[in-house]
C-alpha cells in the first residue's frame, strides 16, 4: 500500500493566534500515524509561476490514514484554532507511488 502525502501552502495573517494551531496539530498528526516532512523552512520556486508563501508536507502510511487524520476529532479541534489566522490555507491529499517489489 503506497504512502500518502498532505501538501499545504498557506499565508499566515495572525502568527500569535496561529501558534495555537501549530501547538495542537502535531499530536493529531502523530495519533494518525503521520509525520511532518516539511513545516516552514526555506524554499524557492524552480519552475512555473507558483509563488507559495509557507509550505508544509506530511506523510501518512496510506491514503485512508491521511483521510482519517483530516476527518478525525483531534484534527477538527486543531483546525478550529486556525480559523481567522490565515489569508489562505490550501491543502491537498495525494497518494504516493507503490513501494517497489
């Protein structure tokens, strides 16, 4: 079963309030078997017109595990803390490639 990835591009408008989300989201990620691969940090667009603001990338053991994380009570509570803290918050879920045989 291939891993799954959640990729986020966001622009934070209220960092002080956003810190509440940042403090609660990692526990929800870990509880669902996920891990952060990227959370902020340096980046640059290498091709195309995309100009992301702040990136995050999470890895989960499967697509279903990532969906369970997103829909789960613990992450819903974390998301509630994020309301009104960003100018935009774009999140996608994508399935990885199967492990080689």
